[in-house]
C-alpha cells in the first residue's frame, strides 16, 4: 500500500483555502465589473454573490464528474477563463483599495 504524497486532511485544507481565495477574488471582480457599468452592488447583493460563488466553487468537482469525458477539457477551459477574468478584476480592485495610489482610477473604487 502506497503512502499518499499529501495528507488527505492537508489536501482538504488546501482545497478550502483555494476555494476561499477564488470566492473572494471572483466576488471582488463582480463588484468591479458592476461598478464599471455604474451599478453599486455592495452590501446585501455582494453577500448573495459571494454565497453563490462559494456554492459553485464547492459544487464544481461533482458537477464536472457528470460532464462527458470528451467535453470536459473544453468546459474546464471555459471555467478557467471566466475565473481568470473575474479574478483579475478582483485583484486589481483589491490592490487599488489596499495599495494606495496605484492608478488614476482609485477614486472610482469604493
């Protein structure tokens, strides 16, 4: 019997930390995108978006198991692109909020 490379408990912890980070970044990215179009989604709407994103992140593994194997790489790439876009907006928004005068658009970030 082979010893797993990573302790299963540590693996679950790593997955949880990644899920939290993705949830935060995608939520911040959604706020940034909505703010770009002049819609403020702070407060309750932001909590709903964070909850929805968190649920989707936790459910993505069982959902991907239901996709036919031929389509799985394409679906995964689409999800990765969407996460990258929303996360990039989230990273920028967070950097501007906490980093000081990074861009001329700092006054637009709430």
